[in-house]
C-alpha cells in the first residue's frame, strides 16, 4: 500500500507539511481501463460509496413505484446525509408510505452530522432517533423493498415480522441487495472478505477496478439487467433533481451535483473512498486514500479528476478548481496554507 503515489499534499509556510497517498481507477462500461494510478486491484471496503448500487433493487423490484416514492425519497435512499430536518422528515415519509415507522429501522441512532441540526435538537430538548442516522434513507429504502416482498409472500399484514433482521446477510432483503452489488461490480462477493458496516449491513471488499466499472455501468446502463439499468437512470435523475438529499448543507457531493446536475453522480464513503459516474463520458471513477481521509483527501482527488475529465464552462472550472486546491484558514480567518491535489493530478 505504501507504493501508492502521493495524491494530495498540505502546504504551510511554503513547504509540504503532510501528504496523502492513494489509488484511483477510471473504467468504461465495457470494462476497459481508461486510467489506473496506484494499486487498483487490492480489495477495499467501499462502505457508503456504493449506496446507489444497493438502491437498485428498490426501483427494479417495483417497490419505488408501489409506494410512490418521490425524487427526494429516492435520492435519500442513495444518501449519507447530515441528519438535517428535511432528511429525517423524508426518511419518515418513506416509511409511512410503506405502512411502518422508524421502529422498523435497524441502522442504529446517532446525533446528526450537521452541526446546525445537533444544535436545533438540543435547543428543543430533543434527542436523535434512527431517522437522524446518516444511513436512514438507505435503510428506509431497504424497508420499502422488504414491505413489497412481504406483500408478495402474503405477509403484508405482518410486515414487521418479515422485516426483522433485514440487515443480516441471509435475510431476503439483503440477499437481493448483495445480488445487485455483485451484478454491477462483476466481482464474486461469495469469495470476498466481508465486514460489518457502521449501519450494521454487510460490506464486501471489492477492488477499485471493479467499483469503477460498476459506476460506468450506472452511468450508461450497459452491462446491467434491464431492470437495474432502468433503476440506475431513475436514481441518477432523482439525485440530480434533489442533490441536497444525498449529503446536505455545504457537503461536497451535494455542492458538486447542484452545480453539474446529471453530468456527475458522486458519492463518498467512509475511510477515504469516493466513487462517481460520468454519464456523458460513459466512465466510472473509484478512489481510495490509504489513510482513510475523506474531506482532506478523497474529495480533493475527486474534484481534480472531475476537472480533468469533464468539459467545463469557465465558471464551472473555477468552482471545481477551488475544491481541488483549498485555502486552509485558521480561526481568525487568516490563510495559513493550502490543500492541493498533487501536480500530476492537476495537469
């Protein structure tokens, strides 16, 4: 892993203060390698970066149509959100449409990631619920899928019993989700290392080459089943119309997709993973930082790659460029350094 190149450097006082190494792959929908930097064949846990792949069965199964899920709700199914009021309300709406409530969620509870949401809850004398979990939208999507499955098996009147344990790999819901992940990546998950994600579902170790290929398939539909290709188009369109739901105020993914719309679908994951689909180019991108750094590293790399790959208008270049060459300021607002994508990545 130490052989991976430096992708990001932090500058202070005119010298390099620290560096972040990593790897990335860019692949087209046919599986042809466009660019490889670093070790792209080492299996890594993509974590939340693959939520759009995990949401494919929600649409392909007919559950999204059955429960009449909106763009905002489908975007939230792909989200790692900040727990802002609209995020929590939207997750609750998804559950209500399927005939259950937040008690059905098995993602766990934590305080919102967005500072303003924490302060608002505290000021109101409230505590967080599972709806504030950054994965509540994804899990609400799993629950909606499970409620449709329960109906199909004649268990619609006892949905909670059917849903119980949906986070376990052997549950019908998770088997469907895992099948979609394997189909999109083309990687044998049965022989992959498996861990438990922060929200309690299985997470499988998959090489960057396969993750980038999966996102190229999401970008184009090529190589996916008809149902999954239709689902990918629907989810990308929903996210482009409601990018706030995917992350939230001030967050990289929301800001980029607010500016570039359907030209980019990007999604960060824990431990320095970032993936993107670029539909007009038919390309998928997958990034992994060795040190697991997100905001200080993988987002900078993703911004630099978007700038290099996509034809951008002048104002778009300025916007994306500022995300790959960040001014670092202290608490007095004084610029003390810069966080930059490595020169080779920006040229």
